[in-house]
């Protein structure tokens, strides 16, 4: 099941949807988008609405309950997210030397500003897209448009650490 989050293996069936994200401790805040173990992303309702406004009927969402210690449940609405768009926009020949590793059938970079800034992506392929995973890029593995990032920032939504790449 976890492959469906990072590969284009189709949407999750109802029986594959995780219903809970259990925490080991009490938590006061969760980012608007958070990576969990097992490749699952959870998103706050406000980010879900932003994503759906930009790309209706592209991604898969379902409600997630977040139980904490002592029978408490995290009070804010969160949803599981399966990104439903897989693109092949990475351009290794136009990327900066040393910004990624060629793994034969895939590519891997590092979560640093310098390395990410050296990665090149086809503007023609990503035009009009706002949230996607790259088919051949394993790390980083979540990409978003400048428009989506700016709207999330304007709404005060906290996203995972991210850096800007090149569009060619």
C-alpha cells in the first residue's frame, strides 16, 4: 500500500485508507502538511481546501483522526493525502553538476538549499501544475508550484522545509 503514495500505482482503495495517525506523546501543534512514517502525508483542512481550489479532483484526501496520550484527540481537522499527480519533469542534463546522484533508474538529491537550487525541471511539463511527485526523483519527492507555496504562506500555513529549484 505504501508504494501508492510515491509511485503512480493508482488511488488507494477504501480498505487501504489509514483512519488514524497515532502519536507517542501529546502534541500542541502540527504543520499544515506533515510527513509521517510509511510515506503518508497529512494535511490540515485549510491546506486541503487550498490544494483542491488549485487542482480539483486530482489528489486523494480522507479524514484522519489523531489520537494522543490519555485518550485525547488532536482537536484540529486533518486529512490523509495521496498526491495524485506524477510527472517526469526533472532535467538532469540541465541541472548543476553535483546537485544530484544518478541511481540508474532514478535520481536522488539532498535537502539543502544549494543542491535543490541546482536541480532543473521542465517549465513546459510543470506548467499549470501545483502539487506533484516526480516519477524518477526519489529525493526530494514532493514538489509544489510557487503559486501554491505563496498562497500557503499568505494563509499562514506551515509547510515542511522546502527550497526553490530551477525551471528551464
